[in-house]
């Protein structure tokens, strides 16, 4: 069963890692908040027919919860991330959002009562050091206090979204939850974009397929595989693989965009992989112990 969870996480993190590669080709072509709106609106609309087929009984409290998730992730987290990138350095914002497993660990401990063990702490340390080496360019200028605070807010709220999503996913399908929270959150962008006089549905020539990919796969399929994986694995354990995002993104940028892989990037990637491996070995060891025959049989 856990193997399925890791496969789903692998699919999730690969698709999430394509975000920077795809959006980098749209830079200067479309407003960042408009792109966020389109991503999640397209994702929600795409999932709607499948969610309706679930024929789940949805209460008023469920709808309010989905609205809260939409505000938390799409408005606050993703909105803060885009503003942080526009006000400061994209590399610093990427480090902060990729550090969300720290907050997942804290919130899962407080809300889900998950245990914090030594291996997860080591994985956190290795992950933070690794992604900093992979992303940080060594230039201390370019960031502002506000951009740093917004990046931190984006990471914190995505961590809380992950834990609350897992909490709700135990009682309702991920399809329905992602669909409705995406639609609610994206629709709240309409007055924001209107106030900023941004054309809501205006798509630049040559960007339609890329935006469609971001909406259907990154804001639809990837979120579902993430929540489905968290049904099988603990929230803190599942979030740890988020440290792989900048590593995979750097590899894709090297292959697709022709960017250079520096020694710093390779060293950081090795640190991230080492941290994930330490956590993975701990998981397998625990699983092996649980699989051993036990003569103390209880009814």
C-alpha cells in the first residue's frame, strides 16, 4: 500500500517541478495573479464533471471548508508566492516555498498528532541546506523585508493547507475537495483582477497550451495525486519529498532550457537526496519490524 503512496508522490513532485520551467517561458507575457487565477480555474472546471460523478453528499460545512481551503492555498499561499517573486528574487521565494515541510511537520504534530522523530529532523536539515545550495545565487541584494515575509507566509499557509487537506481527505474524495476548493479560490480572484484592471480571460498568443498544462496537470492532477498519497502516508512524511522539487526543476531546466548544472547545484542535490534516503531507510526499517511475525496474538 505504501508503494502506491510513493508512486503518487513521485508523480506529484515531478509535475510540481515543471512549474518553474513552464512559467519561465511566460514571464512578461501574463500577469502573475491572472496566471494563478487561470491555473486553478481551468483545473477546477476540468475536474468538475469527474467530481459530480462521485455523487457525494456535501454539507454546508463541507462547502465552507472547501472555501477556506481555496482562500488558504490559492488566494493567500499562491498569491503571496507570486507577489514575493515580483517584489524580490525568485530564487529566495523558491527556497521559502520549498521549505514548507517544516510547517507541515509542525502542523501535523499539532493537528494530526503525528510524531516527530530524529530521522525527519535530519531530513529537514539536509533538505533546507540542499535546496539553498541548489537555488540561492549568492547575491544578498534584491530581496525586501516584505518579499521575505510574503514568501514565508506562502510556505506556512501551504503547509497548513497540506495538513487540513489530509484531515478532510479522510472523509471525502480528493477529486471533490480539489475541484471545489480550486473553483472557490479562483473565483475570488475575479474582483482582485478587476480592481487591478487586469484582463481576466485574455490569453497571450502562443501561451494557450502552456496555461492549459498548468491548469489541468499542475493545478488539477498533481493536487489530486498529492492528497491521495497523503491518505496512505503521514502528512509530514509525504511533504518531505517536496525538497526534491528544486532538484528536479534544476534537472529539467538543464535538459529543456539548456541551463548550466554547477557544482553547487550537484552538491545541494546530493544533500537533498541523502536526507530523503535517511527518511526512506527509517520507513523501510519500521515497516520490516512491523512485518515480523508476532507470537503475541490478540483477538
